[in-house]
C-alpha cells in the first residue's frame, strides 16, 4: 500500500506530532544540522495533507537519551495522546529518535496499531496494524538498540582498558592534580593546600577520630581548600583554589578517599539497578565495598599516607560509630566519666553494656545490659546492672601496672606530639600569611597598571586591593598571636621533670588536667574488651572481670560488690489502717494517729504528713475529700459536730464522756466521731421546760445517787434535755409525779 493510500480522513482529522530529540546537551549545542532537519519535518507533514494548525512539535526531550525510561516527559506525553486516539501520525527523522529501548518502542507500536496511528520517518509512512509495516518497524527498533549497545560496549571497553593501565583521567580530590605524562598524578603546587591536608592525616593519627580532627582544625583557626573546578579531563590544568571554613564532611572525605593514600580508583560510581529508572542512584566508589572496586592500583602515585596506614584508618573510623548489640567496635570516645564506655560487655549474653549516671549530680557511672528484661515480681528487671566506680578503679589500676614499663617512652612521645601539633598548625598559618601577602601584591599590581582616568575600573581594583590588605593584616595578627601563645620547647630541666612523672603514672592519671576523655583514650590503646560477670548470690558478692588486651593477652580480676540491702516494707496492718483512715481524715491527722499508737515507718522514723502521703501514693490510696454540708446521720469530728449543734467542743466532749452523746473511734488514738441524728438534735434546747430540774435536785428528789439518775436517763426511764445557753445550761431532768398507792 502506497503512502497516500495509508493516510485516511480519520488520520487527517487528528493531530500530526513531530518528535524532536537529541541524546545529549552537547549534541544540541554542536549538532545543529540534525536538529534543524528534525524541525523541517513540519513541511513533510503539510505535504502529507495535514494543515498547519493540526501540526504540533514535541521537543521537550532535547538533551535526554532515548535509552532511558521514565525520564522522557515528551515521549510519555505522546504515548498518552496516542492511547486517547488524539494523534493521527507521528513523524521522526528516524526511529532511534523515538526510542532506543525495545520495551518503550513496542509499547508505542502496540498502542499505535490499536488506535489507528501512523508512524513516519525519512524512509516512508508505516501503519503498525499492518504485518509488513510492523515487521519493518520492529527490525528498525531492534537495530537501533543493537547499535547503541555496540557503541556503548566499545566505549566502556576502551575506558576500562585505559583505567586498568592507570591512565584514565577522572576527577581528583583537592590537593592532587594531573601531570603531563599519561596517568601521572602529582601534589598540588600550592604548599598551603598540601600543608593542611598533611596536617589532617597527622592529627588523625593522634586523635583517632574524624570529629576530633575537624574540631582541631577549627580550634587552630585553619582554613580549608576548595576547588572551583572539580577536575580537568585533558591536559594538566591546575584548578583554582578558594579557602573556606572546614566542615566535617570535607575532613571525613579526605580521610576516607583512597587517592590520598596513593591508590588509583578511577571508576567514580556504580548505577543501582533496583527500582524504576527514574529513582536509580549513583553510588560513589568510596561508598562501595573494596571488593566491588573495578580497578584498584595501590602505590600508583605519591600520597599523603601509605596504603597500610589508610586501611588501618578506615578500620579505626568504622569502629567509631555506635556499635550494635553483639557486634565488635567500641565507638568514639565521649565525655562521660565511665572509663569502660564501649569496652565493657555482659558476661551473660555478650552484649555491649550501656551506661547511665546516678547520684545527686549524675556523676556516678553505672553499667547495665540493654538486652531483654526479665520479669521479677511482676516488674521488668535487667539481668545485669552494676555500679561502675569500683570496676573502673580496678581496671585503671591494672592498666597503670601494665603501662609502668613503658611509662618513660609514653611521656616523651606525649611531649613530642604536643610540640608537633603546634608546629604543624603554626606552619600552616605561615603559609596562609604568605598566600595573603601574594594576593595583596597582585591586587596592588593590578591597581597600579590601570589607567587612573578610568575611574570605573580603578575604584573596583582599589576595593579589591583594600580587601586583600585587610586579609593580610588579619592573617599576620593571627600568626603573631599564635607564635606568642605557642608552647616553648621543653628545657632539659622540664624534660627531666616529665620523665620523673613517668615513675608515678598514678599522679598523672589522677591529675585534674587529665580529662576523662584522655583516660578512656589511653585505656583503648591497650584494651580491646572488659567482660563483666556478676555473682551477687554468693556468700561473698563480687564481679569477675576478664580483660582482653591488644595482642591476645587475657587477665582476670575480682572486684568485691556491696551486699544487697534488705527489702524495706511497711507493715500490712499499718497500710490497712491508713486505707481506712484516709476515707475520713487528711494526712496530717493520720500521721498524728499513727504516732499516738506508737507506730513507726519501715526505716524506724515517726510519721509526718509527707510520709503518709508517700505511702498513699505508693499503694494508690485515695486522699481524704472533705464534704460540704453534712448529711443527716453523717459522722463528724467533735469540732464539726459542736459547730453544727451550736455548742462548745468542751461541752460536747463532757456530754460524750457522760454518755449522753454516742461517739465512735476507728482506732485507739483516733479522733471521736459523732453521728448527727434527729434524736440528738431533739435533746438540745435553749430553755428547759418548767418543772425540769438539774441532776443534783433530781438525785435528792428521787433519793438515789447521781450515777443512778444518769443510768435511768441513758436507759430512757427518765426524760431529760440538754440546755445549750443561759445560766441553766446543762442537763435538765423531768421528775415524774408520785403515783397513789394502796397505803
């Protein structure tokens, strides 16, 4: 079928899409003729019958490779429009412009065949629904992908072959530059750059920590070199250096980059195949395992350290992270006073022991195992928890005893390291002054070379010169200050005094100037692990320590432990009594009742309101909640009852002792409680009835004793009232009228 026969009115009623793509931005910039030919496909679409307003150019994928999927928004949009039946024909210069991946190519062909969409290139117009056209398009897609595969294989093979010889030029870190010869790598010619890098490796050998090295750089006020151009692929160009504040990331990258150890690792990254292509990531070579490096040539060029030292540094950095349970490693030294931080392990399960600090000032170290807790009496308890002061002291004594033969050498080495550290920082400051002086001289030459009448340029150069002079003045002032504060070289007498300190390492160990961090760092120079096993249930409680020294030596220590303190527990009857009293009385009243009964706390102390409150909180006993207006029949204390009855508390107590008023006591020593009833309120009156007499008159009139009269009143044989006010206040009794008898 000819091209005009394949194009129908249905195709012409839809959009003609011109797909334009170049694989890289370099091709977009340089291969302008190919791009122009792709844009000229608009005229071919008009020749095939599409009007100008129905032709649309899709060029959103310029600079994107056709072999990737999920990253070409223009192509994905065309596929979506084809699926919606909006495209009549797709025109491209060749099929490789549409896709170099068969998965994307055949997906487009399937949708185009179903939705009746034509595909056209420089060779003709094709209908994917026709067998012959589909066969031709399929062959073109396969050839396009095969062509790309062959080209890539040739390029990658050449790159790997050149890398295997150590001649492939890739990016170099700051401080290293490419030389003139093939594969030649040299130090940066700027001594300030190489000086600060060398100081980093020297300081790490002393501190053993990336963070400590970074803090040393900041403390010394040293600047960090940064390349404006990462690397040059051709020639031996020297990148320009700018000086910035040192960062932890820069120091860590320097200490972990194999190029600084003289090794050649040219392959910069590896593509991750997991996940969709849009989310694919590049893994730097330094982040890959050493066995995954495709090319590794040790001793390829001069380095700031040797390869063996580099490997030891990587192992040391790896152990500075917080170790996981049952995993080797001690972690970086921290500021706490627990000397065995990162070294102590549990003798029961082998886990690393965690640390917490107790005491009023949180300065007493304690070691515990953070494994699974055991249930003891319904509560979680650690199977390993011990105070650390005695254990730390025993390990420190063993360490000092082992270090005594090498004490003199250690003192001399410490003195040398102190002087070397100051000398390295001072030398770098001198280089910075020299560099600032050069920049100031260059700015001056540029200012003097300009025409004085050209004030626009002269003012800018003058400002630059003034800025360089200020930087020079600051650098010289800093150098002068550091030369003034630099520790002077030890005299023979001072060196002899230091050697004398080596005979008594205990004094140096306990000196106020020796920090806990220094002590822990010293312990790690000889100790690999301290295994602790507790024996608390023995007749003589103790902790068994197994010290594993570097080199494989093992020594054992026994540290006595304090006996377990007896359990302290308040009597159950006291707790029950507090539970009953708390319903009616506040804590202060309860404490008085307990003290009157002679009760004492579990530690033999008298009770107070706060101690009663602590017991209530521990045993979850609710506190007393006083009510408002008392209800009928409610039990009240003497004061509250007297207030309700409008009498004096002393009068109520007297009536209570006489038996006219009924009271209750929860326990001996507790306050009396009186129940306000209607009967009790009816006994009280302000005036006595006529003819009612006091107790004495009633005793004479009846001819019985006072106690007998009171008993008759209590039994209800005689009627009586209690008068609250007036001179006749008190008990008034009704004398019954005499009854007529037979005689």
